[in-house]
């Protein structure tokens, strides 16, 4: 029973960090209307991904049935993968290796994405063993 609160709280915090991080904590480059940077759009896309991860975390804490929580955990794994893919393959960050989106934002999002996949994957595995 405690597992649902621990996993839910972890996913909620990770989701909020993914959503808010590129905006405030480890910010991407400033928006320039004359030359929009890729990292700005990537940061906006991460808001949606982080919101979904946070919602999954809240649902983990609310749901009682283990198989439902296992499904939620399984849904969070690809969201963690998407967190990794947005700054690396799908949208990307600036090409200049000295920009803060390359040196700060991308590594932070990679760590957060791996953390989401690890927490959700371990939770799904543990919940698959539960007999109800």
C-alpha cells in the first residue's frame, strides 16, 4: 500500500521537474521571435510530457487496484523515453555546444527521463507479481 504513495510521489515530482525545469530551473535559451531556437520548442513540448507524468503520479496515489497501477506505470515508461528523445532526436537543442540548453537542460532532461523509466519500470515489475 505504501508503494503506491512512494511511486506516485516520485512520478509527480519527476513530472513537475520535466514540465517546469526547462522553463525555470534549468532554462532553455531565451525566445527570439526573429530566430526561434529549437530548444525553446523542445522546452514547450516537455511541458506536456511532464504534465502527463505528473498526472500518472497522482493517479498512482489515488487508484487502489494493483493492475490499474501497473498499467499506469507501464504508461509512464514511454513518457520517460519521450523525455529523452525530445532533446536528443525529435526536436533537439541548439547547435552551439556552449549554449545552456546543451550544457544544462539536455543533461538534466536525460537524467529525469531515465529516472521516470526506472521508477515506472520497477513499479510495473513489482506490481506484476501482486496477486489480488
